[in-house]
């Protein structure tokens, strides 16, 4: 009976996550369609997509790797040493990586003119200035992504998956 219950639990969790991801992807397509319909394909939308795409991708690369490693460490510590010990690990990670993410955000924010020139070397004048401004605006995403992924590790260890998918949902919304 326990095997059947566990099997149902896996199927239920998988179904929930699949539905959530599908809805998020549909919202993403709608978001792209709305931007294209209202603004068309021009240099300003290109600038927007460069800035958001690069920052979002970098956030994912940097902090997803940390969260994947942290998930197994947190789970092991929870099983072996209990909730207090696993929470201490999460607190230590927050104390280290959130300030580190602030530094990364400051580097991108203050260095946005250099990053803009690197990302779009053919841009000049107002295009380059707009890209730099968008990179500056998006740089706090490093802090939010870092904190969110660390909190999601704690939730996922407790088999609570939907809040993690909620981040993408609200970004697309």
C-alpha cells in the first residue's frame, strides 16, 4: 500500500509541475506576442530582449548551479541532523550568497555601459544608452534570483514545488 501511495505522490507532483510549467510557457509566448504586437520588431525591442535575456540567463546559470548543489546538501542534512541543522545551513548560505549577489548586481549596474558595448558592439548613441539603462534596471534581478532560489531549495526539500514555478509565472504575467 505504501508503494502505491508513493507512486501516486510522484505522479501527482509531476502532474502539478507539468501543468504549472505548461501554463508558464504559454504565458511566455503570450508575453512575447503582446510585445511584438504593440511594439513590433525594432531596435528598442531588440534592446529590451538583449538586456532581459542576458540578465535572466546569467541569473539562472549562476544561481541554479548553487541551488542544485544546495538541494542535495540541505536534504542530506535534514535527514541526518534534523531541521535545525538544515535551517542553519540555509541561513549560512543566505548570509554568504545574498551579499555576493549584491556585489554582482552592483558590478552589472555600475558597469552597464561596458556590458552594453560588449553585448551589442554595433550599437551607437541612443541604442547603446538604452541598452545600458535596461541592464542597469535589470541588475537587481541577481539579488532577487539568488534569494528566491535559496528559499525554493527549502520549499522543495519539503516537497512544496509550486512557489518555485510561481516566479516564472509572475515574470511572464
